[in-house]
């Protein structure tokens, strides 16, 4: 996919605190700033470098500079769209202060080069701090920002890296259009078989060449991407409905219940039953 180089400008602020709602797909993009994103509501698939993973409400990640990323919503029109809190700041933000104590934060920036999943005790603490920022001025947000990154630093050994590489490279307009048609087709036919041959026909490439094309454009294999999309669709149904889990598995294109349970656990980090009961942040 074409990677959009986003220009982030905030001349009157040392960092940006944003809260937004977005029902659009957005663009596969990157920027020199580091970014902390907390998804407060929404479900879908997130691309970070070469990682394509189902996300659910509560997902929180820290992204290093120039790491390509995008969040894509999954679900019915009235359920799609994201509500998120985002912090963006220069990669050398803490170095600029000249304060020796803040040199330790560089370990956080280095670890976030391929993305960090914020979870466990760190997740709870950072959620509290981000919520506090809603009600205070830009001046008073500065010490809270320091507390956010100090908390992440203190929990670094428990945090997992998200991607294994920066993933897909820039591609031309034609390839971008073709891969978007494939992704749209996948979203619209999540209950179906989603055969490689059909996807290849949509992309106007041979089945033999499709796997290379898809991985080059998304940084993920077709099979792994399909699993992420299906698990994300299942997350939405588990959260918003009381339909039997076996029926949800069928609606999301899984061959049988045992296959669904195994793939959901691997993708989301908890079983479908645990997720429905509120254990979405166990990973």
C-alpha cells in the first residue's frame, strides 16, 4: 500500500494530546513523531509495520518514529468507527530537556521502534493518566506526560514488541488501488470462503503471484490477514450480542468451533468465552 508521510505540526505545543472519532478507514501512514494510541471504542484490524492483528476497545500501543500504521474498523455501519486518545511528540522530546534523569526514557523510545503493546499494570496506570489529561490545561499535562513515560519505562520487561520489521514499502497508485479492492472485498464477504483464487482475480494477478503481491502490499500473509479480520469481526459480535459462540464462529467464516477457539486465542490472547466475560486485556 502507498504509505502517506504525515506532517505533524504543533508550533505552540511541545506535544499533542488528541481525542478523536473517525468512521473513515484513514491512510497507511507514518510520521517522525512517536505516538501513544489508546482505542477507547471500536474493533477492527490494525497494521503496524509487518503486523496485522485484530484489535478491540481498550487496545493501547506505543509506536516509534516513522513506523507505518493504520487502524481499520470492522463491523456494521453504526458500530464501525474508532474513538481514541492519542499522544504525539518528537522522538527527541526527552533528550531536548537536558535533564539527566530523563535519559532513561530513551530505552522506551528504542523499544518502541517496532511498536510496544501496553498491557497489564502499565495499561491500567496509563489509562488513568490519559483520562486525567482530558480535564486539565496543556501546561498541567506536561508532568502527566512524564508520568506516562515513566510508567512505561518501569514496566518495559513486561511489554511485548508488536512487529518484526517495518513491513510493506511504498507502492504505486495502481498497486494501492488493487490492494484496496481486495481488502474491501474481504470485509464485505467475511462469512464466505475467501479463496485465494478469487482474491487474485480481484487484484488482477495470477494465484501464483498473489501471495507475493499481498505480502508486499500489506506486510502480512493472506492467511494471517484473513484470520485477523475474522477474529476482529467475532470480537464485535461477542461484545455487542448474546448470540451463541458457535453461531458467531460460523458467521465469521470459521470451519468449526474448535478451529475458532484455537485461532481466536492465538490472535486475541484470550478465548472467546473469556473475551465475552471481560478479559480482553489478558494478553
